[in-house]
């Protein structure tokens, strides 16, 4: 680390305005491509582009060629087996959230994984059912096929049982989710995930965890609770649960409590000793085996009324075509499911890609998940994403590539076709307990609220608003409200930025907010105002108001009063009520203060002051004759720091032009520093410059502008400040009184080098 006491730098260069800099340094003008040029380039095919396109569309080609079999294969096999066992259990558990038969959750751990193996760019995420997505699918399923009452009026429902109707809705919705994702991937809109901040995702997933927790109470307590969907569904569910609380099945409750305590305890051990354990203890698998054995031995289903998984077919069901009517009726649910599924998977994939130093492609991920869900939905799979806990198992057990995912799919295949019957006595209360335990990470996100409240309140509002809206109004509406709140915070931050007045750190060319430092010097007669955001139609008025607050006056008001004063003086001179003497203008007799003149013609008052026909030049900071009052202006220069301004729109351009002219017309020199050259080019193309606003007001840095200002307005000496003496002249050269002064500074052109100037304290 550099030591400030010994590390210094010195720069010797000319003083640069934007004009002088461009004069001395030739600028390269690049030809901008037209839309037609981009179109032609996009559809031009070469062998290199074809090769890159193939590798991009099939990322497996890239990593399989360099796959070190001896070093990685064993790790991938161990990881795949561990992940497959967890995927089986989670597939069964998460299918309960979707209100469909349990074995369809196993399909989500098999079919999508096969497609993602070829198309995905992440090597470590475990593709399959995700509890939030399953819950969102379940909301659509129970809306179209409720537990009580007739199903929706869909032609394809005729002749189907309730379970088959629900499978049709779930499968069709999954295909539609895949179509949305695939379409976005082909249109290259993977950037859409950037609009979902970590804060929004955290609040949304916490709300989803609350929904999942409430939905699992019926399995944990062994109750029969109808499915609810729509706003306040969580309230209706809780009401139904507490209405039946006396009917709780003790065997289910005890099983759930024991499982939750064991799993939470062992997971804590896994986390604490993960560096010493070769692989995490597969506690979910262990308790599943034990629970199956106990349930079978004591016949929980027959003797104690425990709801169990039941028969699992030892074969795959035939594929099915999605229903277009279901597409129409679930489109509003499908889009947020597609966005949330991709956002969660991409966030997890990004974490592991940074950790293991490889690149993931957002657009290709959309294509991969889109194709996976289309393929999986055709085989009645649940909508697929990735579960955080399952991906952590795949990565922590040594998984190197998606070969581990392929091995996990093979484990699922063995369960479906070979040993699925062993899971038939498994109590659903155990699955509910496993789901609840896996919610720990999402539920614990609530501890970030106090931190957000202290550090970033707009983000805290987004978190709390998204969470509450998603809890009480439903996940789809909650996501929309959260996105709206997030966009509002962006608008709020841009519309009301923290503008600041800068001052100089003594003896340096560094300028900082004058409120933040002790050893800081604000140049006399100069205001340095920093705009920390883009300027556009929504914040131009705020910017102008803050600028007026910073300088301490309203330039337009000053201009109008000066114009009225000049008109009054001309009128009094014409009437002979003011006479020109050796000591200045004097009134013939004492005149009372007059009220403001008629302001019906305000346009004339907003124009530059007309000093023609005046035999003198006015000093507006001195006492004026005839009791004329004009507020003084205590600055001669205004510096606007545009280093953080990334763009200007047309509305802001017009507002900025008006603001600058108001200052220029009251003899305040305006300088703009640190402006992006592309903004200057835009100002030129939009006719921003005229006789009043010139390109010479632009400087490269604040220090360049300050050096120029001190050449034009040298700082007063101590004797000048004490005496306050000024020299004023009559137009024809005779001496005038202390309220007359020269109207304008001479127009000076300078070439200044910093090492040739006397040392000046800024």
C-alpha cells in the first residue's frame, strides 16, 4: 500500500478547454454503422462464425474436448450419485407444492437434465424442480382444477380424472414457460434478468418460502385442506388449517418434528465441518430410508391413517401434446414463472462460474432452460430451474461438469424404473418436513431487513414491499409489484440525485463536497456545482432548483429586477429627475419607493439587459439611486461538474440552455467541466450553442476551469478587501460614483502552463 507521506505526483501541461484540447489533439472520427450494415453483418456466414455459433449453441463441444478423464470423472460420479439421491427426494417433495402426483417430480429431475447437459453453460448447477416454481405452478393448477367445485371450461378436460386434468395443466404450463424462455433466448434478451435485483429476488423468495411453509402444514399435521389461489390465499389456507387443528394426525406430526430436528441438526454439522468431511452426510436420504422402513413395518397408512406416497409407476408415461386453451388461461402465470426460474438459476450459476473461473452466457442459459422445459413438459415434467441446496450438494461433493448432472439423472432413472416401489410407504409428512427444512436459507433472508433499513432505505422498501405483496396478493402479483417498486426507486434516485457544492482541498487540484472535509477552501466568487446523475426530462426542474439553492439566488428574478431598474433609470433621466454630476447621478428631490411596474410584458424582462442610451455603466452590487432595489449577486463564475452526467435528453437540453442563459444575462460566467465528448457532439447537433452560449465554456477538468477563472478574475489582495475601493469610469472617461463600474470583463484568450503561474491558493 502506498504511503501518502512519500508518494506524490506532479503534472506539467497547458490549461485546456475542450476547444483548445481539440485544436492540439486530432480526433479520430469513426464511421457509425447503419442499421442495414448491422443486418448484413448479422446474416453474413463464414466458417469461423459457423464454428462459433455451433460452440455457442452446444457448449458441451467446448468443455468435453478438454475434459481430463482421470482427474475429473471420479469426482463427477461421486457428485452425481449424491445429487441424484437428493434430487429423488426433492422431486417427490416439490411435486406436492404443485398439487400433482408425487412421481411427476421425478420426471423434472430427469428429462430437463438431459437437454441441459448439451445446451447449458453452467457446469455446476443441478437442474430440476425448484420449490418456488412448483408453488407457482400449483397456484395455476388449483385455479383451473380446484379441490372443490368444477374445473375450468376446457375442452381437453372432458373424460379425464381430476389428477389427469391437473397433469394436463401442469405439463402445458411447463411447455409454455419453456416457449417464453426459448423465445427470449433467441431474441437475445438475457439482460432482462438484470432488472431483478438481489433485493427483489430476496424479498420474493422469502415470501415464496412463507407460502411453501403454509402449504406444507396440511401434510405435517395430516389434515385435508383444499387448495386456494389468488389474493389472500394464504389467509384462507391458515383459516382452514386452524379450523381443523383438533383433527391433527399425531403420527404425522411426530414424524415431521423428528425429521426436522434430525435434518436441521445434521445440516448444521455438515456446514460446520464441511472442510473435514469428504462428502456431506446425506441425512435426507437416511431419514427417508428409515421412515420408509418404519412406515412399512407398522403399516402407518392402514392402521394410523397416515397419507403416504402410494404407487409409483415403474415406467415412463407416454408424452402428451400441450393444450392451447390452457396456454391462453395460464399465460399470465407462465411469464413470471419463466422469469423467476431463469433469474434464480442464472444467479446460482453466476456464483459458481466466478468461483471456478469460467464464463456463462445468459442468452444461452435461456435457450437451455427453454428447450429443457419444452422437452420436459412434453413428458409431463414440472417446470425446471435449480434448487440452491441441490446445486450446493453437486458442487461441494466435487462435481466438475454437467456429467455429474447426467449421473444424477441416471440415478433418478434407476429409481423410476427399478426401485420406485420401495418409496411407496413413504409418509407425505416426511416430504413436507424435508421441504420446510430446505426453506431455512430463504426464510433467514429476513435478517437482512434491519441492515437494509440502516444502509439503503429504498432497497429496504423494495424488499419489504415485494415480500408483503407476494405473501398476501400472490406470487405473480407480488413479483409485478416488486418490479414496479424497484423501477420507482431507480426513477427516484435519478430524479432526485444528491447534488453538491464542491470546494478545493488546499494546495491540490482535488475538489470535494465542502460539507465533508475540514481542510477545504471554497473559492471566492465561484460556485462549483456537481450533478451526480444523467439529466433528463424528469429531473431537469429538480436540478435547476438545486442550482438556485446552491448559488443562493434566482437568476431569472435578478434579471427581471435589473431590467425593470434600467427601464426606471432611463425614464427618470428622460424626465430630468436624475442628473449626472461629478459624484455620479443624483436625484433632483427625494423620491419615495415605488411599487413594481406593470409586469404584463414579462418576455421583455426575461431578455438580456439593454444598456443602450445609458450614459453610465451600472454596479449592481452598490446602492442604486431613486430608492431602486436590486438584490446583489455574490458570485462572478459558476462551474458545473458534468463528470457524472452520462446523457441528456431533448427536454433537459432545453432546460439547461435556459438555465445557463439566465446566469449569463446577469453577468455570471458559466463553465462546464468533465463533460463527455459525445454529449458535446449532441449539444452541437441540437443547436445548443448561439451568441450567448459558446463552446469555449467547456473545460477538461475543474482545475483547468479554475485556473482560467483566476486569470479572468484575480483574487483580491488583503488591502483590496479592507479598503473595498473600486475604480469606475464614465462612458466618456470621467470619474463616477461608487455605484458605477465596468459592465463586462475584457475578452481574454490565454495559453497558460501551470508551472509558469505564481502559486495560487484555491
